[in-house]
């Protein structure tokens, strides 16, 4: 069982492991999960697939893993005083993507500042689904900043929120659900019905974390502008959770995001986000700093809350 002290230790250790080790280069569990999800999708997603098949696929992918993780945590809790906290920390480390967010985006800034546009295009294509083959520096900067801000919620703050709420099993549940949304949550003929459940579950799980992320960005940047952009621009954005995060983040940085983006050779005009000047390469680092400082804020508040509320109490196995 985790008390406030052991939960705080597990939280800090998990974040520390992510900072020291980053993503595993081989045999990453989320990559293996993605392969499993592809197999199940090919099995259940056919021409007449409905939301029922999509919901079944989501359950088959996610629930057995989460239940096995929770069973392992319960077993560890009754085996050793520190084995369960260590397992919680390891699960948080696997689910976090804080260091990878930096590693995937800061090289884009470095390439742009060095004038290596081809390299910047290749690096950006690895993290976004939009076309980058003919993109200029401003377009690539905007794409990277948007990725940092949005994935700050998906890869960092959503994971931390559900870890604090439900421990390692909560972090696993969130990251698996988020991964399925990234794989199936498209409004394309193939996934419009099949991916509906995955998209809705992810929306629900991100409902609170996204708004806490937006508030964190606002508090640590241009607060007045961030809150204004959050209030006035969110309704126009198609995603109920990405809208607040990206609008507040863009306002906090004082830059303009959104607008034109090209997907599969077709230009798509998206609602504006933020206000001020166009994004520049240096804003990629500024966006990362916003995520990093928000992480420190979350850790400080989380440690105080867990220590204060967990004195003599039990959180979960």
C-alpha cells in the first residue's frame, strides 16, 4: 500500500528515471502495445465495423493489461514494503515522455538555426502527421511548438494526473488509451466508426488534465493573454482538450499558432491559436521550458498534497 511518503517517492523516482534514461531504445512497451493494437484492429475493423467492434477492440487491448498491472501491484504490496513503490515508479517512467519531448523537438530548432532546412523537415516529419516536404522555417517552427504544447498534456501531465489518482495502473490506463486514440481516433472512412470509442475515452480521461495543463501554461507565461486566448479561441478548435492546451500555451508564449497546415497534399485551414508574432525556431525551446517549468510546478504541488493528505493513510496498492 502507498502512503503519502511512498507515493511522493515513487512520483519523484519515476520522473527522475525518465530524465536520466529517456525512452528505451529497444523493446519499449508502448511500441509492443502498438503492434498488438494493429493486430486487433485488422481482426475487428472491417467494412461493416461499428462502434461496438471499436469498443470491443479498445477493451481487448487495454483492460487485460491494466488488470495484470494492478494484480502485480497488489502482489508487490504484500511482498515487500518498498517493492510496490518501486514498481509504481517504474510504470510511471515507462509511461512518461518528458525527456523524449525534448529530444524530438530541440534538434528541429538546432537544424533551423543552422540553416539545415532538409534536416529540420525530416525531424519534424517524425513527430507530426502534416506534410513537411516543402515546409519553410516558420511552418516547421509552428508545427514543433504545437507538438510540444499538445504533447505536454498527452505525454506528461495527463500521465502525472492519472498516476496521482490511481497509481501506476492509472498511468498505464491513460497512456494505453492515449495511444489508441493516436492510432484509431481519426475521422477517416477507416476509423470514423471503429475509432469513435477510443477517441471518446481519451477525451474523458483528458478532460481535467488538459485544463490543468492550460492553467499551468497560463500561470507560467503571459497569464492575461493566455487566459484570453483560452476563453475566446477554444470553442473553434475541433478537439475539446487540445484547444484549451494549445490556445493557453500559445498565449503564454505570445505567438500565433494554428492557421494553414497541409495534410496528404491538401491545405487545411485551422482556427487561430494565441496572439502576437509568428512562431520562430527559438519558440521551440521556449515551449519546452514552459512544459518543464509546469512539470516542476506539478511535482511541487503533488508532493505537498500527497504528504499532507497521506499522513497515516493508504492510497492504493
